[in-house]
C-alpha cells in the first residue's frame, strides 16, 4: 500500500458493508464523508481530545469545507484503509486535514480529500480561538505536506 505522506498518518480500517452500497453497486458518496468524519474523530480522541474535553473547554472543531476527489469505486465486502493527517493550522481558528482511502488488496487509491475545520465555541456556535489544549494536541499531529 502506498500512501502520499512523509510521516505517519492516523489510519483506520474499514470493511464495506451492504448498507454502504447504493443502487449503482458501489459505495455511496455520502458514506465516504461519514468515514472521513469517523477517522478524524478517532484521530482527535487518540490525541486526547474527546467530547468531554470539548465540552469542558466549550470549544470544538467544526467542518467548514470538504474537497473530495473520488478516484475509484469501493464495493461490498472490500477491506479499506483510511488515513488522515493534519497538514496545517493557523494557530488561531483553522486547521486542515488530508485524507486518503486505499484498497490494500491492489494498492489503489480510491479517494483523496481535504477538510478545513474551524474552532467554534460550543455554547454560541461562533468562531473562537483554539484553546491551548487544541494547539498542543493537534499541533503534535501536524505533518508537513
């Protein structure tokens, strides 16, 4: 499997289920977005930033924008690996993640994506500066692209 990164990203394994597949016989585009959210959230939890921490800090990272290139279809029963890594942060409000979905059986990249997150205050929903806990935890996962 060949992923596009110079340092180790965070990776989850995915098994495509029948419920992921649409009438065209491949994984529905919306399911890929769900997988990306699952991977990003698992990475945040791995870094020590779970819902309890978000609530205690009254802050969260909310999705502002997705850019997704669907390169090849995934099908029922396939095993996939989805990687994410943080590529940049302004140290104030925003950070960006890359994603890459690979089918290990043939090494084919099925998807590449970039997601922009903005820090919000949970109590108001308004953009707010990232707290120090976010800067240190997400900062340690920053991989130069």
